[in-house]
């Protein structure tokens, strides 16, 4: 028979820290602390299995639980020397939730269970403090009626006026009538009368009597905590954190200890090291004569724990070290025991009841990225952990914080949220709203910081995107134009914020029932996807001196290479700085987006709109030096490291000019009238451009465009070789679906290659010829593709688009509904869908290697910078991942962690 209840107390426990799945994080650690001999009030944990059985039985506690409950309660009674429901010497308990991973504040708690008219007198005798007892009763009535009688019963209060609010109003009315400013001024007699009034109000409001029977209170509170697993807050939190509904919560029933029993009582929270800097000092706050909820409620300013935690805020208040030196000493000793035992920073909660210290909770403490890095490195030096553990202590995404300024989390707590979208570009940005690219450039010139707000962006917005501090779009997904470009630049960006209504003509933005105009301030948090009203404080995340050292250690464990997606010498240099080992994707068409791109963009448009081969040849010759220059600059910077040049892959419509002045200039240049320009532009419009005339298909229709690119690559390389450099170009053909496309393109490549060798008098140029695998057919036909490709690079943006049939530019409008309804766990454009897209990759890897065992395999879709997807790449044996420059450190760390996870035992 399954055991539902696990007891702890008196230096013993039936569970332990390894049983988080069964006992929840809180329960497992309470058991572990009891085993360590720490002063934990006796109690027991009801397992998550019981929670699941409770739901399976339609919200009924299993029969077996009742018998286990009696036994477990009598154990607590023995440890504490008190009896539950006993009129003379009553035991009170708390009933708290505790899931496998912490869900702070998302579920319910009931305190002081067991207090009722029958036990009140006994407790007054025990404590000699009637005020305290009636205050505890008042708190129980408020919590119980709210959590058990209203929320757990699924009662939706009208106009948000739940029972708790009614009772709070009564408490305030009493204080106002008497002219009191704090609860402590209320007399015990008045408090007792108030409790009776509360109970009458509950009966009248909810139609049920408040239960003054301790056992009924206990059972009610256990059921209510289980039910809170399916409360609104908990369910939405699980969706955001990807926590499965099937985990369930445990319930911890524990003997009550009181921090509000007078001046020698207190309650507090502490971290065994500073969670914001990582410095090895004991860090915390406490409140004399208070209960835990008072610290969290933030009504009183908490006192500092010790000298190290004094600040301008709390310096005037005595520290625990000063006020209760002996207890502080005991707590400091516990701090060391816990750190040595768990070998990690712990977040602890404690209560001091009339001079006796009790531990109520310990768990691994949350920390900033900088703190995580600093303390992990310190712990290696202290001999607490080994290097692989250190590498695992930092979530790769936490590195982001160290590379970008971030929104100050304290400021964000107070701020008004404007809208939530997809977190497309990292860090934070604050500036004034502008609605057009030109305005962004103009305002920037005037020395202003701006946020460019658009429905979506296209290449014509590029200058404005450069000029803006941050970008906010109403449409688009994680791989939309704005997202790709912003991430590439390391620029803060939120896309797909569907709740925005942008009226560009009026220069107005409508959100949350308010209108924001040009010049109003906005702050974006590109790491969470939240946009805030106003100007929030930013934190400067200056480079951490330990960062390089940490990364160098991580690199020792990594087996996959990390490359970058970059298309200008500037971006390449930035990526090198972050540790890139080559370029995995040089999107040739992206050089038409960046700074100083006006001229080449104009020439590309000329190529696109040329009608005759002659017109096109002239335009191509003019464009050639620009392309060669960027390619050569990049090869030079990456000297000795591979650079994968992808042949032009623009959906042509993206480059067609829409502005009148651009059209006029082209018409002058091509010697044709503007109507003809419009006609040619119209002819390029496609119903489904993502599946239209792009990638390799362009070069099949216009081989001269492809040949111009080969010429640029080989001539740039030949010239560098003559200067004593070692260029390593790799040529990559995009959007292929069969091997004949490769044969066709390779023939052009060989032709140009031999011509360049001859003309430049060099013997050879080391290079490779390969393809992207981004169409399911290509993945399935990889054995044939590999006959002509020396490498594959998985273009998982398009591969995801074509496997799901989801348009990568339009998913912003419906992806949230998929996530909210748990149809998908995550956006497949951000985190690789390992089930299907991953299967295609596995098939392709296997088939590719069958034909060409030494084939080089990489990934260059956005997933190449996503930690979970990187782990998958390691598992299937890719040679490298490639991601935008600012993701390079993230990818290095994720690749190291994957290697450590799958290390083969020697
Ligand atoms: C891809 O499709 O994954 C890719 C890298 O190419 P692009 O995003 O440029 O289509
Ligand atoms: Mg692609």
C-alpha cells in the first residue's frame, strides 16, 4: 500500500532531500533539516501522490489518509508535549503547500489550525497573553474563510469583494472608531468581540458556519491546499514556467511556532550568501515580534540581520546580531551546516519563539547571474564543489545579464505593465516612443533615446532600428525580421505584442485603455518580453572580471564548436570577443540592412528590378565591390577560422522599394519611368513569398547572380592569400530540396573558382561546398544531398516553418493561444521541437553520414542559441552550433553543460 504521510521531528525523518518529487521541495528539505539535527518544529508531509489521488477521486481525501493522519498527529503531539484540540494544553498546526519546484505565493497556506473556543483558554494559560491568542484566532478566521470556505469552494466573489476583504474592512472600521493606528492597540476584549462578529459575517456572507472543530479545520485546510494547485494563479504560473499539471503539490502540516509572542520572539528570512552579488556574507532581514507574513507583506521595514546587511534603509534598526547575539550565533552555525551539506547557497526562513530558534524552511536560493557566477567560482576555491558542478551552477540565459544593461528588478516591481510580447532581443531599454524609422534617426541625432514602435518591421526600417535603443512590434514571432536583426545586434526587442493598437498616422499607441503619444517614455525588458509605462531605472551590467575565467573552465568540457551568425566585420569582431570559433551563417542579404547600406541596397534593388540580362549585368557589376568588401573584411577578421557564406536568400518582395523617393531614384538610374518600376515591383509580388522565388531557386533562374557571389568569395580569398592570410570560406546553398539543385550550383562554383585561380595566379583556395537542410524533403533525402555537400547546416527556422506549416512571420497572432491551452509547451521557433523537427534532423544526420562519414554538421537557425536545443544538438552529434554574437557565451555554456550531462563513465 502506498504511504501518503512522511513524518519529521526530533532529529528523525521518514523522508529526505532526494524525495522532492514525492514530498515537494519544502517537505523534502524539512525532513533533511530534521535529520541534520536542526531545530525544525515537528510535523509531516502529505505526498504529491495523495494530491493526485485526491483529484482522481473528484476532490475527496482518500480513506487511507485518515488513519495515517491520526498516527502522524500523535507523533507531533509526542514531540511537542501538547495535544491537538486539548482544552488545557492545545497544539496548533500550520498547513502549507509545497510543490516539486517552488511556486512562490501561487498556492495557499492556513496558520493556527486547531484554535477554537474550546482551546482558547488553554492557549491563554500556556502563553499568559490573551491579546496574542485572540489575534491568532482572528488570523485563522480570516485565512480559513478566505482559503478553505471561499476559494477552495470555487466561489467567485462579486466585484472582487471576497470574504477576506469584508473582514479586513471590519478590522479597519474598529480601529477607526477607536482611533487606533496599529493592531496592537486593540484590546484583547475588543479582539475577542471582533472574532465573534467575523464569524457572524461569514455565516451571513457564505451561508455556512465557521467550523470551530479542530479536526474539521485540519481536514478542510489540507483539502484546500490541494485544491489551490488548480487555482487560477497556480495554473497560469505553471503555463509560464512549463511545470506539468501532473506533478501536484504536497501539504506540510507542522506544529506552529510563534514569532509574535513578545519582544524575545521574531521571524526572518536569510540567504547563506548575498543573492545579488554572490559575496560570501550572511545576508538577511528579520522583524521582532512578528509573524512570517508580516515580513513578506512589507508593511514594516525589516531589521538587518547583521552588520554586513545594514543599508541606508535599515541602519537605524538593531540587527539580530546586536539584539540577540546568542541566537544569531546559532543561526550562523546553521548557515555553515546547511552550506556544507547542500554545497550551495540556501534561502532560509526562521522563527524565534520566546528565545528559541526554529527553522521553517530551506531551499536553494534564487540569485542574479552575476551572483551565480561569483559564488560558483568561490565554492570551487573553497573546495565545496568541483568544476563540472560549477559549470552547471549558472543557467546559460543568466549570462545575458552580464552582457547587456538590464531593467532594475526593484523598479520593475513598482511599474505599470503596458503589454507583454515575445522576448526577442535581450537586455533592457528605455526611451521615448517614435513611430517611424525616419523619426527614430532624427530624434537620435537630437541626442534622444528612442523606442521604435511598429506593427512590424521591414528592411526599410533598418536605420531606425539601428538608431533606436529598443524595438517593440505588435506582430511577428521570434524569428521575424525585427527579432532576427535585433538579436544579431544584441539590441533589446519585443515582438508580437498583439494587444497593442498602433495608429502610426496619428502617432498614437493604444494599450490597456490608455493612449500613448510620440515622445512618451516606455521601458522594455527584452529578456522577459514585458513593456512598461514610463522611464524605469536601468542597471549597468558591466563586465564581470570572473566572466572570462568561468567561460575558459566551461570550454574545457565542451565538445561542440560554437560559431556565430554574422554578416559584417563589426559583428564578426564582436562575436570573436565573445569566443566564436567561426561564422556558421553569413546571410549575404543582411549586409543590405546595416549601417551604410543605402548604396548597396539601392544597387540590389536595381538587380532585382532589371529586366534584361544586360541591365542585370550592369547592376551586378556595380554591386559586386560592395559584396566583396564585406566578405573580405569578414574573412580577414576571422583569419584562419571558417566563414560560411550563404548564397543570397532574400524573399524578393522584402527588397522592393515602397517609398516614392526610392522608386524615383531607381527610375532615373534605370532610365525607365516610374510606372514601369511599379509594374516590375508588382510582378515580383508573391502570394506566399516564404515558399516562393528565394534561395537556390533564384540562382537557377539567374545564374549570373550566383556567379557574382562566387566571384566575390574567391577573389576576396585569393587577395587575402596573397597577403599571407588564411581565409577559410565555406559556400552554403540555401532552401534546397533535391541534389540536382546542388549539382547545378556546384558547376557554376567550379567554373568561377578555376577562373579566379587563373587570374590571380594562386594554386588553390581552401574551401568547402555544402547546403542548408531546411526543407523536410532535403532532410529525408540527405543520403543524396551528401553526395554533393561536404557539410550540412540545419536551418531550423525554415525547417520548423515547413514541418509545422506555421508561418514564422505570423505566429505572433496565435502562438499564445497554443501555449495557454497547453497545445504546445513552447514556441517551436524559440525551442526546437525535438519530437518532429528533431526527428528530421536525426534522420538527416544518419543518412548524411552513411554517404559521407566525415560530413560536417551544424545548426544555424535561431535554435543554435537556445540552451535546450543546444543539448539536443549535442545528443545527435552535431559538429557545431551557430548563433547571433550575443548568444555565443550562452551557447558555449549550454554546450559545456550538455557535454557534462552526457559524459561517458570512464
Ligand atoms: C533558417 O531557416 O533556419 C535560417 C538560418 O535561415 P533564415 O532564417 O535566413 O531563413
Ligand atoms: Mg532559412
